[in-house]
C-alpha cells in the first residue's frame, strides 16, 4: 500500500451499476480497519443511468471528503465511457482499475462487477481479506452473500 498519509479512491460508473454500494463497502472496511474515512458522492442523473462518482479518502486524520484535483491514488471505473471523464483525477503514478480489464465470465453475476473491482483494489491495500468478507456479509442480504463473496475473490484473482 502507498505510504502517503492520505489515500484517495474514486469509484465511478453509471446509475444502477452499484457505485454507491461499492463505496459503502469500501468505506466500512476502511473504518473497521481503524482509519478516519470521509466519503462524498456525485449522483447526476443516476436514476436514469447517468454518471455517478464516489470519492473515498482515508488515513490518520481526514478533513475533507473531496479529493483534490489530480490526487486520486486509485480510480475504479465500472463504465468504460467514464474513463476519459475521470482520468485527469489520477495523480502521477496512480492506479486505474478498469472494468474492461476484467473477464466477466468467471463472475457469478454481472451485477457483482463492482464487488469484483473491490477485490482487485484489495490487493493494493493492507487490509486482511477476512475484514472485506465480514463487511460484505454485513452490507448485503443473506441471499446475495455467496455471489458477492465469489465476485470479490474473482476480482482478487483477475486483478489487472
């Protein structure tokens, strides 16, 4: 994991792609790991398939939920059309985790791509896999536990 005092992550996609649920899982994992976490969301026309972005910042002490210009450490893009819109947010040396890099065939459900992408991100963060699994089991209803745990593990294996 990056040794910076504050780590900035943006998850972006379109309404209905699970951006907000993914950011909820991520923020809870980070909070339970002992970090100060701030989260901000831009919904646009999300209910009609419009752009959605969620900024998550974490570290020892976070004062603002908004990521400063060009300081995103990890950019997770679930919808390919959002790549160029948000690419400028990446800091030099930042990581782009793009849904197009994933083979979605191994995913148990295409709707769990957001959780698979968190699996890929988890390989860059020093948080035990068990902590991620615990939060997934807490955030999703029981009928979605298996599919999301499988997607998370698939993302860890398929990490770009």
